C-alpha cells in the first residue's frame, strides 16, 4: 500500500492498494483519474508546486474551495452568506475611486449605482442578470461581450428600446427596463 503524503506538499498522492487492479492502473498512468472503488481515491503527482488541498474527514475527498487572487476565500460548499459576499465583491476598486452614488430604477425596482459605471455593470452588481428576452423564443439574454459588439445586452432606457447597456453610462433617475423582443418605443403604446 502506498501511504498518503501530506496534502499541503507538492505531488499529492492519495491512498492506493497494491492488490487492486484499478489502483495499479492509476499508479502506472499518472494523469488518469479513476473511479473510487473503496480502497483508493485519486493520484495527482502531475501538479507542480505547493498544493492547497484539504481533505474531508477520513481523507476520502478533497474539500472544494474558492480562491480569489491565490487566496482562499472560503472552503466547502458555499452558503448564502458566502454567495452574498462574492456578489458584494463584484464592483471594482474601493469607495474612494467611485463616482457619486445615484439612483436608477430597473423594472420598477430602485437600485443604487455609481456615476461612471455602465448600466450593465450596475445591473450586474445588483445581481440582475437578464437584460432582454429574444423575440422568437423569449429566451433570456444578458451581458456577453461587454464591449458593444454582440448586442445581447439591449435594454429599454427611459422608453427608448435597443440601447446597449454595456456602452451606456448610468445617470441619476434613469429608468431601465428589460427589453422584450425587438423592443417598443413608449410613444408607440
């Protein structure tokens, strides 16, 4: 039997049994991940450098973790607080780099935004992912390219349809609505 090395070291090797054909195959084929048979888990010696892998009780499975810029933010299955923390970190920069706080409405709901942000960035930071629905099937669309090429982020702003949310800066009192299909001018109603 091959003993498990310290998971914090490079070339992490889990427990393998010498008399198991699946384990023997895993030992011989370095990059192959095999299905657990009860006596082994996985071999990962192809990864270089120190590994930040922690194992569950008994060392059977790696604990999932989320890292940002190389630092582990949280480990295990994320709960609601972890998800909200990630949503709050979507805005770039700190408060000193932002413009003034302004109010916009999105589908009748008042949202906070910062002067200088695009409509798409403000909506994304407010966890609003769907910006329009396709005309034929009603499928949701949202921010895709973020640079004005794809036209997936079309919204209605102050009654005007087909406005690219990624190219339009927010302004105080702006009314943004999800666009249905090709959009309808509010004056056409």
